[in-house]
């Protein structure tokens, strides 16, 4: 049984690899305060974009915030972190409380507002929280993570240096 699961996991990774080798088209996002950003513009300022998919009600998303804040403090000169709130019906008050409670002062957008970002962050149309996606300056997805990892910082370090 475990052998079958490993094979299925390997196949899934291969499929994601194919999607990740595509160069992304430029797209725009708008944060919860109404500020618009374009992919190319953000990548002209930073070497990497890290999209952090989370849900305010998700324990594992909440548990990931210290690692995301640490990544920001270590790599803030080369990486821009964008929080992507993924609840099906996001509540503005919940988002603001989340920001304050977890000291999460990154750009935050709503997943439901951007179909292009939905495809990029969740290419298999399976929502998982938390999730991470790193895009490099060549507009390629170089790292993808679904679910909580205790060693997220160690996992992404080799992709950023």
C-alpha cells in the first residue's frame, strides 16, 4: 500500500514540475487595501516572490506565520512575501484580526479575486493550507509546498541562495 502512495506522489510531482517550468505571463493583483501590483513590476524590485496561501481559521496557517516572518527578516532584500487569503468567503474583520494577532504585515490579497493566481498557486485545483509558491525573476515557479512543514525555512533556503 505504501508503495502505491509513493508512486502516486511521484507522478503528482512530475505533473507539477511540467507546470512549474512554464514562464508565467504578467498578471496584476490587488491587495485588501486596493493597491494594485503587477508581477513584472514586483520582480523588478525583488529576485523572488513568495506567495503564502493561508486561511485565517486554519491552525496550520497560523502555525506557519512565525516561519514566514523569519523568512521575511532573513531575505527581505531579495524576496517579497504576498499573503493569499484562501477562504471561500473571506471576512474582512477576520483578516484584520489575523494580521494583528500574528504580526503579519505583508501584502495580502484574496484568492477568490484572481483566477490566474488560483491556477498558479493551486495548479491541481486542490486547496491546501498553508501553501507556498516561490516565483523567481525569470517568472518561473521554483518552489511549491502544500501543507505545514516544521522546517519550511530550511526547505526553501537552497532555492534562494
